[in-house]
């Protein structure tokens, strides 16, 4: 498959301190120029094309299977994909920490609020999947970063960033994305590519993702936004219709190869990344099916323990716990319309049956936790980080600071 590699340009480096003192820069650096891809032919090698077709059928089958119990499955898989996408960037938290953050009760220093923000970005991506344009991408990024970096959330970067090397200059960095003045034009070209309908959907999403990460259009959050974009593309193409495909959970099994494939893409070889998406989708389908089956089994077993009469709203609360495994009175009111005076009527039987545990949390009052569901989510996350037989020994996540060689966005910046 013929594909252009990155070009480059030599630019003068003027740090913030030098620009204010009037000193002339004494060094130059090399920034990438991303080639346009909007109209390039995408012709996959026959073996890879067959793999993409097989993987796409499995994704569609998985989506159809999961659609039979849409509400709980959608929430479980969306949360799992968001957590896995964040974990690729070394942003980790337990299922309990994430669920508490959804209630606004995260502990100081926890990554859980960041993962919850990633879930919002995923939802924004899926809601806007039918209209891929610059505003859609900016909206996704705003949903991701509005609390962590409100000044930059939903805005293209206006400064040079780089990955690796030293903090004060892009000279000698591992990767220097395009100069910020090139970002809007490169994104326009990418959007035109995304709007094409002549590329197999899974390969289409893989190439668009790699191009997005290479443009690196934001100062932070590029990796997570780019993987949310993948979900939007799979949804808009019809590859998925009902649920979020936990593709990031598949990529987690070999993060090093995922990063290496992004580098290879920049050298003009997109096949490696497409192959990564194929293998990741197979792992994600296996892991996702297992998670959903565990949640369904747990929920079915609860019915044998609930003593309330059939048709009682206690069963609706049990259903809610499969989607949101930690709840409080406010959630019950907002989601199910159960008022404060009726909370105990439904929660006490679930507590007595051992389905939930009750805890008093500072400023949030009483919360109820479904430990079995939380355990299933943690088991899913643990499996996602292990290679399947045939893939060798699982490697730990890179230990360097976020975005030191990774696709996400907290790269070195001009203002550093």
C-alpha cells in the first residue's frame, strides 16, 4: 500500500523568555509536515483486507448480540472503553474510584475524574457521529478537558509542542508535530478523509486515528480524543450501532506495539496500525463478551435474593446498579424518580440480601455499592492489560511521563 511519509521543515525556535527579552534564537528545530490524505487511494494488501473483513464481521456480530439488553450493556461497555483508553495514557483508577467520581466524590489525587471526563468525551463523540467536522472534534475535546484545562479545552493549540527531549526546546525531541499554524488545514484534510465512504470502516478508523495523532492538534488529550473519534467513526459507518466497542481494551494488551505502529504510519506504512486494530478488536470482543456475561449472570442471581414482590421498583434499582454500581439518593431521584422518603424501602432489602453495601461518605451522605459489579469491571480491566496466549508476555505500561512517546497530549510546550 503506497502512503506518504511525513515531510519536515526547519523552523527557528524562540522561547517565551527570549521573545520577551528581544534576544534572537540561536537554534533551529525540525517540525513535521503532515501530508494530505483526503483523496489518497486506500488499497489494502489482500491478506490484510481479508483480516479487516473478518474482524468487521465479528464487531458487527458482537454489537448485534449486545443490543439485546441495550441499557445496561451500553453503560458497562462505554465505561470500560473510557477507562481502558485512559489507562493507555497511564491514567488508572479502580472501578470503585471511577464510580465514586461519577457521584462527585473522588479522592484528592485520584485519576478517576479524568476517566469520567473521558466517558463524557466518548458520549459526545457518539452523539455527534453523524456530523464529522471540526466543531465535532472540538466539542469532544471540550467534554474531555473542560475541568482539567478549561483555557485550552475545545481549542486547537496555538503553540509548538513536542514529545520527548528536553523541556525548554523541541530541538532533539523524539517527535515534533506540525507547527500550530498548520493544524486547522491538516484537520480540514482529515475531516474530508473521514467523510469518505469508499474505505473499509475499520481500516478507515485506524488511518484517521493515526493521522489525528500525528497532527496532534491539542496541547493535551490527543490520544483519548483520537480514540473517541474512532468510536464515532465506527458508529457512523454502521460497524457498531448499539454499543461502544471496547477497542482500547484490546490495544492495552500490547501498548508498545500500538505506539510503534503509530510511528510506522508516520514513515508511510499504515498497514501495521490497521493490523493492530484488527487484533485489538478480536481481543476486545472476547473480553467484552465475558464482561457482559458476568454482569448478566450477577443480575440474574440477584433475583433469587430479592424478596420484594415481582414488579416492585426494587428490581429497577437492581437494574440501575448494573449500569451505575455505586448510587445514592440523588441518583435514585434523578434516574428513577424515587423520592427521598422511599429510598430506604428499596435499598434496605438490597442491603439485607447482600447485593449492596452501605457506606456513609463525607458530604455525599449514604452511598450503596454493588461490589460484584465493581469486581467484574476490575476483572475486565485486569484482563485487558494481559496478552492472550500467542502474544507473548504482557509488557507493563511505559513508565515515562504521559505523552513521552505516547499519542496523548501532555507534551512539552513552548511555554514550558
